[in-house]
């Protein structure tokens, strides 16, 4: 599949430099970078959802303190 994107001159220069350093075609490097970012984004979202779920589980189990208690503890 071909996708055409416009890059700023600075980003294009960085991408070309990275491709040259790796001895690879610029389109391969771009595809790998995009795949890595998409994977990171998916993993980050999953970790955020898991953290929120842990917080909800703690709340439902009664493991929480009032805002006043929190402030007292951090004074």
C-alpha cells in the first residue's frame, strides 16, 4: 500500500539522515518508525486502562482515603 504524506523539511532531513545511518531505504525506515509509534500508542493506552481499572477496583474494595486525609498526610 502506498500512502503519501507531507513532511516539514526538518523532519524529512532527520528521516533521511536516520535512513542513511542505518543503510536502509527511507521508506523502510519511515514504515518501521510508524509501526513502532503505533505499537507504543496501543501499549500506552492498554497500560492507562489497566491503571484506571486498578484504581476503580481499589475504590470498590474500600481502599481509599478522603481528600482531607490526603492533605493531612502530605503536610
